[in-house]
C-alpha cells in the first residue's frame, strides 16, 4: 500500500474516553477533514455525519457560532437555525449539540431553543456514513471502507462488519439505511419561547480489542489536586488531569491501569510513553506508577526473538492487536514489539521513585524479580564499548529506538545522518540512574547485588565523561550519540537535558548543559528546541529536528531543579506556561520551535497528537517546580 498524506489534527475538535474518540470540525460535523470520525480501538466506525434542518427553501446546514470543550469527554456545539427564524437581526432559534463519549459509547443530545412567540416546526436529519476502516489506514491517508450490513427497525439499527458491530438508537426518531449511509430523522415541534430535545446513541464493539477502559475513578479526582496560584498553571493542570483521566486504560482481565500514549493514534500501551507519563504524574498519583510497572513487568521479555526484538529482562515498546504496517516507510512492527533501548532503564527509575514516594513495600517486593531481570538486561546489553546502543536487526523495525524515533532524528551538525548501532546520550544517563537507584532499592530491601551495580555505574559514568563530550562553536556539551564507529555525533540537541538529575554529570557539567539549553539557539521562549538553530538540519517544524516537545522540555526543567539550578528551571517553566496558554491549555504532542521574540505564539505542528499523555503530565512537573 502506498502512503497518502497523514491527516492534520490541529484544527479538529476531539472528545474522548479511551479507547473511544470522536474527531470533528468546530461545527460538530464529521467528514470535512480526513481525521473526522467516530473511532473505537483501532477502527473508524463512522467517517461522516451531516446534520441538516428543513426550511421553506429546502434543507439547510445549521450555522455554527461556538464550540465549548466541557471536559475531555464532553463537547458542546452551538449553531443558529436562521432558515426558520424571523427577520429581526437578533437570532432567536438556535441548536445545541452536546456530545459525550464513554468507552464504547457515543451519545449526542440535540436541543432546539426558540425565543419566538410562535411555535417552530422543522425536521432534523442526521446522515451518517459508516466506515469500519483500520485506524492505521486513516493515519497513512489511504483509508478504505469496510463492507457492512444493517438489521433492525426504525428505532434501532445494528450494523455489522465482520466481527465488529455498531448499534444506533434514537428514541422518537426514524432510522433507515440509504445506500452507503444511515439516516436519523426527527420531527421538531418547538413551543413558543420553549425548547425541544432528542438524543441519539451509538454503541461500538470490537471483540479484537487488546485494551479495556479503566474501571475506577482516578486518584486525583478522589483526593483533589492542589490548587495553583498562577491562573495559567491552574487551568493547565485542570485540563491536563481531565485529559489524563480520559487516557487511562487497562489490559483485559487486569485492574492495573496505565496511560495510553495519546489520541488519535496511540490508544494502547507504550513502554516509554506510559512510563514517562506515570513518572511525571507521580506527585499526583503514585498508584498509576505502581500499576504501570506491574503491567509492563507482566510483559517483560523472557527470550531472545529477533523478529520482535525481545530479550530477557527487556521492557516492551508497543502493544497492538495485529501487525502494524507504516505505508511508505518500510516499517512493519509485530503486535508485541520490544524495539526500544530506553524503556527498561526507565522502568527501573520509575520503580525506585515510586518506592520512595510510598508504594507499599509488599508491592515493591513483588516486583524484585522483574527489577533484577531489568538490571541484568541493562548491564548485559552494554556493547563492547560499555554503552547501551541499538540497531534494528530485521530491516522492518524502527531505525531509531530512543524517544526521538523518526528516521532522521540522529544527525551530525552538517545534517548528515548518523549510522548505527547508535548509543544515545540520554540512555546512558537513564542506565546510570537505574543502576545507582536500583542498587539502593535492593539494599533497602535486604537484597544482594548492590555492590556490582554501583561498580558498573561508576565505570559507565567514567566512560561517558571520556567519550561523549564534544567542543564546537556552540560550546562544550555531550554529543547526542555515538555512531557505529564510536564517534560522538556532535549536534547540540535537547537530549542532553535528560542527563540532568541522573547523576551522570558533575555539578559543573550540569550547569554548562543548563546554560546551553536556556541559550538562544536552544530555547524558543516556548520551550526547549529538539535541535539547535545552529545545526544544518534545524527546521522549526521538523518532528525531532527543531520543534519543541513539552514533555522533553519538562524533563529538562525537572532535571535542572534536581541539580539545584532553580533559576534556569523557572525560566523553562515560564516558556511552557506561555505555550500552554496559546493552545487553550491542551498542550499538544509538539509544536514549532519558532522564537517567542518574533512570534506571539508557536505554530502548531499540524499532525501532532492531542491530548498526549506525557505532554499533559508535563503540567504536573511544572507545578512541582513552582513549589505548588
């Protein structure tokens, strides 16, 4: 299958409750944009939804005037029905659509309100086009439509496409199938200065789903999140917690929750993303850290499998219901894929932090076997040069296996791509922190094995200082990576921000890294750029080569705070708050690295996911740095 164009997301409206989501235009309609649709799991069930009303001159489309995102799961759309209004300038007949998404259910309440002194009569007609297209085809810009059959009566219709089903119901309406579409029609009789309401619902089922909705309320909803004095921070935190609530998932048969990576493409378990999101959220909810650790421990690698990149002790990268093909990229990932170099040390780091944050000791002890396996993988995976590296051995997997996983993310300053195996700088920091804190945790539990871990960590720290540091016209800093020949790839990037607070840098080195990250070439004023403006490959809308990723910036800010560099950390947080305000406090996956001194707001990266779990969780990190 050849690739089309990935749908833009930046102007679309989304309501979600994982694993279900609805994307639409600002008028509430579906079909004007490629992303539009009703989705459940990895399937788009409906691609179009057009609402019209009858007038003396024929069918008209309501004229949208506002959209209000009540919460992550509820959106309200308001429109005018001027075709049945009087001739006065003030609009007196309006339509409100309140869309609510629950796991496997989408319901919409339609309310016509009139301020006219005479009754209002009209017909509302909603035309839905079922789709049953695989999510990955929608992402690739080449969606096909599945075939379906309909059964039922004029109140309820059941649509089936293979094992996937959709049940439409609309009391007091008339349902019918009409070619490729399903039509719901209402007769509206609105009394003088009164209102009329009706509701329609669609229930979605995919028996092949490998994830399930969370069954409990989030801890922060039960206990309440601490308030913030800065109104921007307060609004960002409130929005972020609503989005994180809607992103919670479990695996079937397990109560343990984790955070889906983000909407619309990643309603599933991602090792790195779920770990970082839980880690950033730790001050608000240690429970989701503990449950994420358990979920990933149960899927920890036990054997060597070249096709899936599984190895004993390794934490997985991604879980899907089936093989994941990426048209145009030559990438085909197996359903359970372990192609990540950083998830395993990050799992250890989260466990040690969760234990220190009050995770019950019996729960920690239950994870000691997984901890030992992860630490063994970290130590044994260090290559001949003593560093953790990666290379795709199949030719069909991810060529880059750190958080910057796009094909062009590891570049030299002249723009040339580095060749693997690749040893990323931040992964060495994660590994060092994992070994040191893992040793401390084992020791606190009366377990053996701490001493050799500390010795290995000390050697890694020494080797890192000898091999990774480069000097260019921008200054002295750690290279983004070592290439296959062991040469330091000399581009100044945000990756070095992840080293802060891990302990692999000495205080002077940490100060120099923070100075560079808050300098003109790296900070946009809305966050830290992924790549320096002085690099040949820099472009402000490059996915990993000049854009700003809020979680990446928050991790660096958190590291600065851990190093005692509070002034620098506060400056970085101020940039994130400014960015959050421009995005109405639903901060996307990434945005442009344009400079704040020349633009009032960063340009959206049009295909950025939102909400994204680790971008939302960055709000909590900012709150902690500000001391709220």
